[in-house]
C-alpha cells in the first residue's frame, strides 16, 4: 500500500471539513496549513448562530442566480473566508501558509487570501469564477489543481 502524499492528505481533510457545510449548492471546505500543521479550518455556511439554508432555503435558488455570480446574495460565508476569520479570532498568522480547498476561490476570497499573504493554494475542484487566476499570478501565489483524492479511508485491522 502506497502512503498518501501530504497534498492528498490535506485535501482529504478539507473534504471532511466540507461535510459541515449548510449550503444546498456546494459543500466547500478549506484548511490552512503551515509546516505540516493545520492552523484553521472553514466550511461554507451561515454566520455563527444564524439560521442557514438548511432551515430557510437557498436565496440564490429562489432568485435563479447562477453559480459564480452575485455572491453577495447568499447566507453563506465562504470556506476560505471562514479560514481567515478563524485565524483572526484565534490570533493565528496565515502569512506563508498553504490553503487546501475543495474548489478554486471566487475573486472575493482570492482578494482576501492575497491580503492574508498565503503562499500556495491547492485544490481539486473548479468553481465557476476564474478571476482568481490573474490575481494569484500577480501576487505570486502558487496554484495547484490536482485530481480529487479517493474518498475511501483505509483502516488496518
């Protein structure tokens, strides 16, 4: 049996984080990692303590808004935004870290990640908004789009 690469290991963890999502459209998870240590995690969902789409329904579906457009019309805070918020709440500096995420970022998240001074962004999924590419290129943020890791977890008896 071959050992998981570190990138696949962290992408699998981001996928598990995504299972906490309360979005009807996309379950997204993200983790911030530095020196092989997870700093923070985030998934897309309503602000803490507020009713979410599971309880109230999706505003975007109700208004017929396509994926990748008009992100402001949504109850959810994006997974990448929650990674940054958790870092801020707990006094964690994200400078130079790698973000592992289940999807590429929207341009708003890309701007925030750029200002957080991340070094690398690793994902296996594509979000419809591709404006992040030029921004990350200009900021010198390395982007790697890998194959989706196997969802299977292997246990040895």
